[in-house]
């Protein structure tokens, strides 16, 4: 194996690195405003955190601290601080995500450069920046951007520790994983087995010290990830917000249930639908070894995945005779092991799974591709290495052709250009050991261009469009599960294709609801019927707003449009009340909160199925005058289209609250929405 890059950098190295970061930043900032508040669920929590330090700490959905998001709050903190500094707007929310993307590219570049040289590092950085799902999520406000950054940092620090056996690098890696846990709970632990095993075997220190270092790193992980959990669990439940996504107001239950084992086996209490089954068509897509390559996922992440797998094997073959402590081989094992473990879990997890989760794979694919290509390039004069390079380019071009062929109306000429260019480059690389330098360099350049052409086109299409709602997909509008713009017509965060799990009903909606404006059956009223005096909530159609939106199920999936009349009604009556309004489902509540700037209680959390508040608690809030209006309509828990455990069937807390409100309070219509004035009981109440 190559001993690593020379100590003296070539003149072009630093300018090229800075150009890579600048190009990534400009690309990701381009048209950023088009996404608006992106996922209003998290934007509302960011707004709340910018107004209340208590909401900031807990990750509350509103500044009055009724309920939290269904994740720990680390991903919200940078955005909330930005909003505190620059005010509430799309740029203040999304620019921190862009910076995380640039930072992830820098980390991958730094790690690959140390072992494989500047050229490999630039290739790895470009692969990452031009991965469609990376361009999507580093411009969006879900937790996945920070998670990808922290996972890349952890891998980089473990490789540093493997270079010299210093404890500090391993401890800092533990800190990175700990904060990744505070970003997206147990997903942060997917790569731990690979990292721990590689260090335990390959570290350049004695076995006793290795295990002592791993123990210290574990302590660092527990402290950095556990301090917040300890505070939340020890804090009196009566004086903190309810833990969203849990059924018992416990973050530990949320961690190991809905956000933990439930994601693996599909048993997600509180979700509006269960998971898939191996080899079967589940609500979240078919599971199996080919999941990362199927119609739903392939265009998001898999463009360079065949190349990464081939190059990982090649790198390990090249280092098979190296000593135990060979760092280049260890780097392949760290990045490659992280890639394989994460991909396997994603491929077979039966619970909620969305296309954008695959951004977690992007740094691993990029690093392995850069290191593997450099390793083979250094040995290109050997026939087997030249043939492997050619095979890698051929496989990448062929797979790029397949992915582009899945959207036949999208740049139909591009798939042929990729295929012909890739095969021509592969032919040139076959003779890399005998051809002249210019010919070989031309073949290599053509191979890189052909390999990156498909994902680059998908990335540019992603950047050109805005994305909003709970579920977003990268690439042209014709891709993504469920079809429609950005997959906006497909299943959305916690919502199966049909409420009964059998796919959308014939009207394009959910059984039990009429056709919504976004193609989903959004229940016009909380009881599934049109409330007296109003037509229910209006929803955001994919054709009218940023891609990937789609309100669906009464605002469960992507919120609602709030017209001027409704906004004025809530703002005028906000004074003297803790919450200007209450609405079933967090996306529904978030829309009104973001429009008015006033706290809006999200009954039942995201799905409307969390038992918070109970009917008795809600009645006491109303008696004390703390809530002014109740917004008619809502998510699954309102009892008009969902079947989720905990309230979607019409028997949960949200349904009981809805029925009580409709029976006891006067309704008023503002625009197309019906509100119930909780300060004006009906005459027969």
C-alpha cells in the first residue's frame, strides 16, 4: 500500500481544496430561499427555541413548552441560535445546514488526504457534494445534516487515533458519537461496532491500552450523550414539556421504542402505521439486500455505491499482506465498515424508513471511493489493478444508465452519454499500464466525468427546486416513491400509503377522507365531516408550493396554508392567553405558529397520537383561560382518517378533546378554516 501523501503539499492543493469548499457552499446556497420554512415541524421548534431558553433546551414545539419534537434537540440548537441572531426567516434556519454540508465535505477531504493524497481527497469531496440526497439534506432542516457531519467526524477521529494510538482522538470520537445520539438517538450507534472492532484489532498500542482507551471513549460517549437525557429524566414532569413521540412521557421510552427498536422491527407504538416485511411490500417499501438500489432509493444515494463496494474490496486486497497496524487498511475498514453496517440496517429495517435517511451513507461512499480509486491508480501498471479500475468505471456507468432510464423523460440523452463515455473511459483504463500519460489521464478524467454526470444532474435538479413538508426526495420531479413533485404524492413522515396499509384509495387519498388538494384525503373536520360553518383546513398542494410538501391527513404531513383572515383572528386574540390556539398534529399547529409568531399547542404531537394533553388537562387549560382557539381538523389522532395506535382510531386523547370542544364551544369561520372559540361556550354547555 501507499505509505500516504508526502509531507509537503503541492502548490495546487490548498487552492483546490478551498475551491471545493467554495463551490459546495455556492451550490448549496443557490435558490435556498425556495424551500421557505422547509419542514415546518422543526422550524416551529426552532422559532420556539429562539424565544424561550427552556424551549431551546428541551426542543419544544412551542415557546409555552407543551410538547417536544420526537427527537433530541441538538440539531435544533444551531438553527435556533441563528434565528436569535438574524430573526426568523428561511435563510436563518437553512444556512446552518449548508455550513454543516460544507463542513462534512471538509472532514471527508481531510481524512482521505491524510492516507491517499490530495487527488483522492478532492474526488471524495466532489462525490459527497454531488450526491443528490446530500444536496437535499444539507439544504433542509431535518436532523440528518448534523448527524452526517458528526458521523464523518467520528470516523475521521478514529482514523487519526489509529495513526499514532493517542487516546485523545478516540475520546473525541466518543464525544462526536455522543452528540450524534443527541441528534438522532440510536442511529448514531450503527457504526460503533465497526469503529470499536477496527480499533481493538489495528491500534498501534498494546492490547491492554487499546481496551482502556475504548473504555475511556465509551465514558466520553455516555457523558456527551447522556447529560441531557439525565436532566430530562430527572426533571419533574410537571414543569417540563411532554416528550413528543413517547406514550409515557419518557425520553428513554422514545429512544428504545418509537425511535429505536421500533424502527428495526416495525412495532412503533404511536405511529400511524407499521413497517414492512422482508421481501414484502410494507408501508415503508420492500426490505431486502437490494433496497438501496430500488426505484425508491436508488436515485438518492446509489450512483457511486457499486463503485464504492468494488473499491472497498480492492483496497482490502491491496493491503492483505500489510501489518496489523497498517493505517491505510484500517481507514478502509473504518469507512467501509461504517458503510456496510449502515447500509445493511437500512436495507432490512422494517419500521419507518424514508429516502432521505440515506444521506448518512454519503460520507462513507465518498471516502471509500476516493481512497479506493487512489489505491488502484497507484498500481495501475499492474494488469489486475488496471482491469479493476476499468470494471469500476464500467459498473458505475452501467448503473448510472439504469438509474437515468428510470426517468425516461428526464434528459434522455444523458444516459447514453454516461454509458458511452464510461465504456470509452474503461477501455482506455484497460491499457493504463501501457498507454501514454496523456491518454491515461484523459481516460481517467472521462471516467470521473461519466461517473459523476448522473448524480450531478440530479443534484442540480434538486437545487433548482424548493422542498418542504415531512418527506422530501432529491432529483427530478418524476422520481420518488408515490410520484409527483419531489415525492410529494407519496407517503410522508409517519404516514403509510393508505391508512389501511393497502395503498392510496382510488381518489388519491386516505380511506375515510375526501380528496385533499394535495392528492391526499385530508379529513375536512376533526370527525371526518365538514364542521358547521366551515370547509375545514386548506392544504398545500405540490404544484403550488415547494416540492415534497403535501399536507395530507388534515395537516399531519406538511402543515396547512394560513390565510390572512385566520392569522388576524389568532393574533388579535393572543393577548392574555398562553397559547393562541391548539391544533391536532404538530405540522398543523406549526403552520399557525409560524404564521402568527404566537405559541400554538400541538395536541398529540406529530402524529396526533401522543396522549398529551389528556382531556382532563385540556379542560383545565380551557378553564384557566390559557388557550383561546381550537383549530378544526387535524392529524390521525383527531379521529378522521388515521389508524395509528394511541388515538388514530378515534378513541385517543386527541379524539376525545375534539369531540368535547365541538360539543361545548362556539365555532367561527376565518377564511376557509373553522375555529372554536374556547372563551365562548355554547348556550347549552
